[in-house]
C-alpha cells in the first residue's frame, strides 16, 4: 500500500485526476465539504458529530468532521492508513483523552447527550459504549470474569445476575457453545478468534448504546474473520455499530453505511450499496477500485 | 553466506557470554564452598590419640593431683606423701622431686584447687593449710649458651637443661620450661584435726579458703593478698578464721568447693548429702540448702569438681553418672533466693564409680575417670561427649588432668601415667547450642542467647544464632511493613495516575534515594532521627492513624466537589495530596498529647514500660493493634451494606450530594472503627480475668526464655521503629522502581479495554493492571526483602545491637549481618567464634538464596498466568 502523502502517490493520483482535484485540495489543507448522501440524513441518528477537530499537539489529525451514526445500523469507516479512522472512533468514547497532547473542538452527542461538554462524566459516558479493539485484548482472568467486567466495576455482586449476563453476552457473541464448559479457565487460553469474540461479548455485556469496533477482523485467520463478520450480522439491529476497517470487501459485505476518510476528513458518506456501486465522487471510486490508497 | 567477521564476532560473543555466565555461577558456588569449608569444622567430632606411657611402678597409688605443662613436655604428680614428682613427658626421665611437706612435719591430707586461677591449697594432718601454686616459667636460650648436645636435637626433641627442660621448637629456637613451685606459710584452720577437704577461691586480691577437719569442724578464712605465684612474692595476710556451724552428726565432709566468686561454700559427704552455705559475708555463713546429689539407694558421691568459671559443680557418683550443678534464682529459698539444681546430666557412662575429675583451664571441658579404667572427656554446656578411652589393663584411674591448652589428657593409674593427645575442636558449637535453647550457667531455664565474648576469660560462650535470625526477621518485617505499602502505592500512583511530565521528574528523584549510602542513612538514623523521634513518640503513634485518615478525608472531600470544579482542577490533585499529608502530620502533632493523655496515662514511655501502677491498664495496646483490622471490618461492612444504598440515592442526585453522603459514610465509619477497636481491645484485654488469670497485657514479656511476639515493651532510643523507618527509606526506591517498571510494562491495550468498558482509572489499576503486573510487583518486593535481610550498616548503627528475642517495636535487635560486621574483625582466626560467624554468614546466604528461589518460583507461576499478553 502506498503512503497517501508520499510524493509518488500524489504524482500518480494527480496524473489521473483533473487539476485541483478534491484530494489535492485536501492535501493543500483547504476546507472541503463532506458529500453526505440524503439517505443517511433520513436515518435516526444514534451519534452525531459536528465541526469536530482534533489535534495531536501541533498536528491536526481530524478536520472539521460532520458525521452521524444511524441507529441500529452498521457504519463502516474506510480510508487509507493514517487517515484518522481510528482517531475518530476513539474520539467517540474519549479514549483519546488518555493522550496528554490531544486537544479537540466541536461537538459530539450520544443520543442527544453531549460527549465533550465540560463536566461530562467520562466514566459514565464510556459505560454507555462498548469498544472492541484491533488486537484481541482479553484481561488475564477467567472467561466469565472477562465478560462481566463492566458489571463488576459497576458494583454488581449478585452471582446469579452476573452468570446470566455472562451467558447472554456469550450467546450474543456466538461463543457460548465453545466455552460453556470452561468458563472459569483463563481467557488467555482461547484462540485469537475466540479471544476477539470474547472481547465483543465483553463489550455487549453491559448493553451499550453503541458498539465501536476498531478493525476487529485484522487477524489473518480467514475463518475467524468470517465468524466475526457473521457475528456482526447477528448483532445488526440490536446494536448500533461503528466499524473501522481498511478492508473494502469487508466494509461492503458487512456494513449498511460507509464513510470514506482521507487525511482527517470524511470525504463521502452514504449507504454502503450506493457508495460502492455509484460513488458520487471520482476520488471515492478511485479508492474503492484500488486505484490509490 | 555470512561474512567472516560476523562469524568471528558471533563466536567471540558466544564465548564471552558463556564465560561470563559460568564465572558468575562459579563465583557464587565458590563463596558457598568457602563458607561451608570454614563452617564444617564446627561439626567435626573431637579426637583422642594413642597414649604415650611414662614408665611403670611409680608413682604408686598415692597420687592426689597431677598436671602437665603448656607444651606437654613435663608431667607433675603430687603424692599423698607430699612429694611433687616431675617427669619428662617424652621419656619418663625424672626432673627431680620437690617436697611439699616439711621433713617430719604433718602429712598432706587434702588438696583444693581454685577454678579460675588453677592454684592450689594444701591441707595437712595437723589442721593447717598452705596456699600453693605449681607452674612453669618459660625462657628462650641465647645462641651462645647452647651446647652441642642441644644443637643436635631434632625439632620437638627435649633435653634436661639445668632445673628445667629444653625443647627445640619448630622455628629452631630452644625453649626451656622451668618448674615454679610456690608454697605459702602454713595457716591454722582446724587446729589439731586432720584436714579432710579443702577449697579455695581467688578473685582480685582476696582468696577465700575453706577447710573441713576430721572432727567435723569447718572453717573459712580470707587471705587479703594474692598467694604468691613465684617464690619471691610476699606471703598472704590472713584474716580471722570463721567457723561454719555444720552439723557434726554426718562426720567430716568428704568434699568442699567454693563456687560463684566465693559466695557459696559447698560441702558434700559420700552419702550424697550436700550442704550449700551462703558465705558472701565470710563472718556469718548461713546454710542456704541441703540436698541429695546422689539419689538412689546405694549410690554414693565419689567425686566433686568445679568447672572453669567456678559456677558449675561436677558430681561424680558411684553408679558412673556425672552431673553438672549450678545455682539458679529461686524465690522460695528464703536465705539467699537461689537453689542449686542438676542442670546437666551425663548418663550412659560405664557403671563404675567416678573417682577422678579434671577441668580445662580454657573452656568448659571436663574429664572424668572411673574405677574401671574408663575415662571420658565432655563439654558441660552442650552436654557433648567429646572422647572416651580405656586406660591400660582397666586399672582404676587415680588422677586425671587436661593440659592447659586442652590438647592432651593425662591419666594416672597405679601402674603409671599416660598422655593422650586430644583435639576437642569446637565443642561449644553443636547443632543444639547453635539453633536450640541451651541452659547456660545461672540461667533459670534454657535460653537462646548470643554472647560471644565477655570481660573475663572464663566466661561461658553463648553462641545461639536464633536471636540473630530473629533480629534479622524483626528488622525485615518492620521495614517491609513500612516500605512495601508505600512503595507499591507510590508505584501504582506514578504509573497509572501521574502526568507523564511529572512522572519524568519524580521517578529519578525517588531513584536518587537509592543512591544514598546506607552508612549515611544509619548515621542519620542513630544520631539525628532516633533522638528526635524519642521526643515525639505519641505524635508518631498518632500520625500512623491521622495521615491515612487525612488522605481518605481529602479524597472524600474531592468527591463532594461539584463535577465542573473537580474535572477542571484535576491536575491539582498531587499538590492537594501533599496538603493532605501536611494536614495529617499537623493533626498528629496537635492531638498527639491528647492521645497520650487518653490512652497512655500521660506518658507513653512509662506506659510502654508498664511497671508503674499509674499505667497499669494495658488495653490501649490492643486498641492500637486492633485499629487496622477494625477499619478493614468496618470498610468491608460499609462496602457490603452502606455503599449500595448510597449509590441508589446518588443515582437520583447530583455528584455533590452523593459526595456528601460518602463523606458522612466515611465519618461514620471512622467513629465505628474507633468504637469497634475500643470494644474489641477491652474484651481481649479482660478476657483472661474471667478465668482468674491476669489480663492479657501485651507489655508483659513472657518469662519462658522463648521469643516474645508482642509489639509493645520498654522504650529504647535506638529501636525497631527507627530502623523500620530508615531501612524502609533505603528499600523503597528499589521496590518502587521495579514495581513502577512492571506496571508500566502492562500493555496499553489492556488499559484501553478496561477504560473502554467504563472503568475508572483506579478500577483499571486495581482490577487489570496490578493483577497483570503481579509477577513484577512480587519480584520487586522480594528484591526489597533480599536487601532488607542483608542490610548491615543501618541496623548496625541504629538498632542498638542487643541480641534480644522480642518483636517490641520500641526496642532494638541484632541482625546476622550486623553481628558479622561487628564481631568478625575481633574474632580469633579459626576459633569457634570465627567459625560461628561464618555459619551466620552461611545462614544469611541460605536465607537469601531461599527467598530468591521462592520469589523466582512464585514469579514464574504468576507469569505463566499472564502469558501471551
């Protein structure tokens, strides 16, 4: 894959495109409006983002983003490496707060509640969201304790409640049949794909309003990837899901809506079918057909 | 295809690394082997060699006492005829006979020996005694006086030279041993009656002599000047005789000994009756007790000796058994508060009357010989049998002697004398005396005691390593008690909560603490901190409670702040924590005196000592001890039953209200803790009184000679509190650095996962980061433990150095390491003391080795659990 800001990439992209293409304007740092398909605006928004900017120290990583996550749908964020997909995703549950130099402006709302207003209790906010990471990261504890972690930290002590929540989440993550006989075993004994599904179970155990997935299928095992994709289809409707991926086949297979990001900006955002079949921008078409990126 | 230089570098690196690793292993093993090599001699058994005989026929059946010189060249025998016979040990050749009776004068009837100086007192048939010393003067011959006969001598070869005996030494010199016999003027004791038993005890300038006459009279007399060692010294001046009113019904005592610096006169009869007279005031002897030292029908007392030091009596009986007796404190004795008891007993010897006893002039070795010709050498304190042998033809042993350097045993039978080389090695160090309770002289019970040296040469070495091991444990426990929580909490705070920029500054500062030389810390502790702390004991005790309370209170107040302020002012938390610390210390200073008044009757040091009626109530100690468990119990109860209710209420109210509710919970919990601790303390303290026992007072030291685990007791300026604090200071940086590294190395994605689940940073730290880093935290603590165990300078300077066995927080101790550092420079090379110190080092080595092995094993277990992260 070519680096988007490497000189050769610019040269190639530039040679095919008209002078002053949208991408060139982005590279030049000019403000570029997001093309959002009307079908998206008709959806019931679960999470709304307006004029969102983010800086890592002096370097701006997200530019003036406007975005909505439709409720009950799977929304995919695609784009070349380093375009800000993961940063945007991590901004949604304020995990970027952990990085000292991060500074943000703009607004984000989860079901109408501000995410970045002063005085927001970040802990309470994160409890309303589930997150799945690129690398499976189960805690070094038993399978069942991993799943009920969110309930435990909320002070739940009733063994029966915990057990039921664990079973529900594991069934939801299609892992129950594989682990029901070894719930007390260490989660680290599971295979990579199982670990990732365990992380999904952990994320859905506390009934989050939105599920954030940061390249959850980057494991090289195609069977494991397939199972997680199947799982996402099962979860569709019950959960609002945002998934970051750089695998365009995956985005087209699994998601309802897709946003194409480039250099910290959302370039085009629309229903997946529309975006992949008839993109409104040539730049999007170039990216999804693999002509750059 | 690799290049030649790469291959060369590879090979060189491999060789160097292998060599380095092997060298390390070999070095550690070498240290172990060296320590072991020095120590192993401690446990070798004593040896007695083949006898050398000195002619036959002479000196006949009449020898009363015999001896041998320092170089084992001259043997002397004092016969009942009053003739002192000197003979060359190598050849049996006579060196002359010196009469110790006046021609035509009274016969020699009894001989007594002073246990510390080895000088004698002779008793005669006319009731007089004469002080006497038998010794040798050593001279080295000048080269010009040596004649050809001497020059031809082989090394160790001997030849009569003038009055003495010349010997060629290993270095080629000629050493002459000249017998020196001093005999004082006769002094009347029991005039007109033959003396049956006589004893002397010489200390400083005074010599007490006791003599018993055949008519049953017993008389004491004091000579106010030392008896002459050499002829030219002036004779002693004698005080008035003072009679001892022993009942004459038993007849004349057969044995007499003066023990305990001449303060006890022991008279014994053959039927086993023993009378102990308190004669500290020679003019007014009082009968302290009468006992039977040869119980059993038909058992008779056949000999009575006095061990080096003049404290332990050695009784030899007709059934072959030997006992060691000394006085111990016994309040039921109204005369002098002591009682003589048989502390050591040597059974299993041949059943034949013990007729001869010899004591060593260097250590507590003694030898006995019996009527069946069997002789034994034994060590009194450890009851170890060192050697045994049978004299030729099973002749009854008439006299036995141990050479001045304890390197030979002389036995005299009717058919002659024989000398056996003797190697006692290290009889005072047995496994039992090094690690078990040993009954030392004058102690009321067996104890674990370390006392390797004393002001006199005839002291009893006490070489129990247990107090030193105990001291090491005490130092370790108290310093770890302080260091582990502080260091771990600091590490967790730094790794999980501190801003990266602050952390970059704070961590090197803490690590700088580690670079302080421990001698400086020890010096500060002993000279600065200990005196300062002495003045603020109540404040210190109070601070232990107020500082954590201040922190918790601060945290609760913070929680009660409105969210907008709390979030925005978050960077101020660290400085505010410092304020909480200052407030806690300030509160301690303010209420310390109040606490002292309320709990310790106004004087904590007096209370700690606990011997004054005003501070009789011991329950405050329990109160302090039970505070932490009470706090835990209350916290557990609150978390279980109060917090969920507050959480329900808080869900319906603002952060501020919830914070106030928690604050109220905290205040209530604090009061509940104090109340619970107070109640529990009263109950525990008073519980034994139900059964009419004295109350359970932690300050009262147990008197059974074992260890005392109470943390309270008499206050010393250099105490465990100081050492705990300063040594804690020394090991905090190590634990802190390693723990912080372990926490930082927990993968970031685990933290992200936990935070993503909505956990607070604190929950993340406690539930995910700490369990994941557990192996590292454990190793950090173990490394700290290793340092605490081996730490020397701080304890050497600040711990006082008393080898006591109590956990009293306010008293000192002596550790293995400090003991080695103090005593090794002054220990005689290859002596028992020297080897015992090496054993202490070996124990220290083993302890550290075990700690590290356990640490590694546990660490591996933890690590296995946390693999593939």
